[in-house]
């Protein structure tokens, strides 16, 4: 696997200053949660910094990029181009950095969530919602929950995400609905 320094350098070269700062904030939270929940800190650090590596690919190039990386898109992703970066990012990190399957899955599901997420997957999902660059109230509430109970924090943010998607009249990925039902248990 590629060193942290190299991953940091490649991610920095692909992102705007603002998005790179977001990535640093997600990495910091991922480290914090990994320490609390006994997950490999190096892995949390790497997925945190790299999770949005392809988020700034121009919209018109995203489907082509997915094809080039050998990523299959479903009909929802073809309509909701903002979801594509999770799958392409995961494949990119596998090919370019040699990330493990679990690390790639954390990146792949960091936007939608899914049922039966591993601890690393939950950590990345929640670090993305609760980094210190997130200034909305829910980020602070969710951060306090996440430090105590990852599953409760997943339930909280999946519910909020669905509310926000409905307000926005955007399309909901089925993985988000399945994850919401799963964590509601
Ligand atoms: Fe992110």
C-alpha cells in the first residue's frame, strides 16, 4: 500500500483548497473515532484523507471516468452524478494506492451508507458528517452521539439525510433507504 505522504500529495493535487481542507477535517475525526472504537488508526487516516479524491471531476466527465476505471453505475447514479465519486473514488484508491477491500468499501459507501456496515465504514460516513468544517447544528449533535454510539449516530444522520434529500427534491439512493431501515432496528 502507498505511504500516507504519497496519498496526501495525490489527493491534494486533485482537490481545491476548500475540499482538501474538508478532507483534513474528515481525517481528523476518523482518527478520533478509530481511537475510541479500537479500529486501525492508519486505515482510518488514509480513508479520511482520500474519500473525496475524485469529487471534483467535472460533471460531464464522471460517467466516462467510471467506465475507464471499470466501475458499473446503477440507474440512480446515472441521474445523481454527485453519488458517482464514492464508487469511482473507491476504485481509484484500490488501483492507485492499493487500499484494502474494507478501506475501499468505506469510501464506496461514505455517501449513501448501507446495511451491515463495518466499523470502519461507519467511522468514515460519520467523520464526513461531523468534521469541524461542518458548521450546521446537526454536525455538533451528531458528533456528540458518534463519540458514544456509532449505530445511533448512523440512525440520526441517515434520517437527517433523507429529510434533506426530500426538501431538496433530489433522488434517494436505495442503499440510503436500506441503511435507514437497518439502523432503525
Ligand atoms: Fe466528504
